């Protein structure tokens, strides 16, 4: 099995989610991260879910920068008066 890559949008670790329908339909799979703002998609097989996740990219007109957690924490600290 292919390893799951980190989320290309936020860098978080990826994990599987599986959904079996109560109505006898197919079981669906998706890979997701802990950030609910990142794109995900239900797929018909575990392999397809892995392939979809590992090949996602940002649209050409979207730019991101990664800010280290330490800097974000420092920016969120209250200012001294």
C-alpha cells in the first residue's frame, strides 16, 4: 500500500475514514486531515482515495506560506501594555 502524504494545503498528518451505507450501497473511503478547511472527497475504493489524496495540488492562482507554529503562538500572545 502507498504511504499517505501529509496534507498539501496545511501539512497535517493524513488518516482514513470509511463509510458503509445503511442501504446496502458501496462502502466509501476518503483520506482527510485534522483541518476541516482542507478539501477531501469520498471515493469508491481505498486505493482511489489514496491516489486522490496524494496527487492533490493547490490551484495555480492560490499561494500559501507555511508559518512555524512558534511564530503563530507568539503572534497570538497578548501585547504588554
